[in-house]
C-alpha cells in the first residue's frame, strides 16, 4: 500500500510547505484507489515537523506547494518523492497523482469564464 501526504490549506494544496498547519495522509491500494484517509492538524507550522510526520507515517510521496530545496533533497534521501509547486484543489491533485499525470508546477484551478 502506498501512502501520499497532501499539504493542505482548507481543501486546496497549501501554498507553502513551511507554513502549513494541516495535512491529509491517503493510503492507496494496489489499484491506486484511496483505501484510507487520515486528516492531521499540526500544533504549529514547521518544515521539520512535517518531515518527521512523513517519516513516522511511512509516506511514499508528498504533494505540496512551495518547498525549500533542502527539504526536497532530504525527503528524496529518505526515498520519498515530492511533487512540489502544485496549486489548486487537493482532490484534483490526488486524482491526477493516482493516474500518474500530476507533475511539479501544475496549476489545477479551473479557468474563470469572462
């Protein structure tokens, strides 16, 4: 089972990894379908606390907004893939991750009709 951590700001991907106070850990089964979801509220925003959470939850992938290069390298060293600089609804980000179409820098907000 693969675990994905989404760094959240309400229902959207949080704009910054280091300022986020909530995350969702989603377990994906062998067919990449969500089998379980755990919402976690952090006591305070902290990149270090998020990295510790990633390790303690045995997360395989992180989906987040802006993140410092040092933390990307640290997580990669821990064998965690990081899809960063993502903007938009967390549900869409997770769906795209499940299908293998989410990539760093994706903007997932719907375009407004003028």
